[in-house]
C-alpha cells in the first residue's frame, strides 16, 4: 500500500487481488470508491487525467484487473493521455459514466492493455478530440471494438491508433468517417489481425 493525494487529502491506497482499494476507509471496488469519492474526493474541476492509472515506473497499478467508475465526474477533463496505458492485467473496465465532451486528447489511452478483449466506448463524445494516436495500440487481445459513434472531424493525429491489435478481426466505424483534419495516419492498423 502507499499514500495518494487527492484534493489535498492523503488516502491510503492498496492493490488487493486485482482490485483498487482507496482508504479512509478502504473500499472493495473502484465503483464503491468513486461513489464514496463524491463526498470525499471532489472531481468536478478535474481537467487532467493523464497517466492516472498507468503503472509507469512505480508499477502501482500493474495488478489492477477491474475498474468501475460509478459517478466519477469527468465533465471538465481535457486530457486523458495514457489514462490506462500499460495496465496489462486489466480485463474489465466500465466507462459508461465517463463524460468525454471536453476531451482534447485520448493519446495512448488504452495502449498496452493486453488483458482487455473488448472496450465499450460507444457513448464517448469525441467531437473535440484532436489526438487519438496510439489510443488502442498494443491491445493485443482486443477482439471487439465499435467506434461507430466516434466523431473524428477535429482529429489531427491517428498514427498507430490500432498498431499491435493482433486479435482484432474488424473495426466498426461510422458510415462515413471524417478524416479531413488528419495529418498523421502512419501505421494506423499495422500489426492488426
């Protein structure tokens, strides 16, 4: 376990059997923790979630298997860069309550999440997103990905977006995908199934 600072409050954080536990008191699932967070962790002004759950150098989230966000407020978030990047054991993620209407960058958001077989992003509002490069790269076990609701009219970088999705048999895009602003599609579907 380790101490994490949220809004000036130090909270004991523990990974136990693949589930994230946020202390004061420790809670069994992230969904409970983030429902609990409404009272103790005010996220209404949160703008940057970059690398929030990415293991990085500390390897803190390397054992994380399940994330459920409950009522976690993401209304003002503009940066979701590498939010879950490298969470290799992650097999279940519930993003149904995510408000992505102000997000400008989803660069590497799920990159390297090799445990995921599907990700439901059907409710994502991507109208303002400019960067989607490496968004799903190296998600080698993804078998289902429906992007039919994605609005890509402002996206300028889609490079390596699906690079390394070796188990992905097909992608579902909107009837007509707008790539008029895209400047980089390098290796967009390299090493795909």
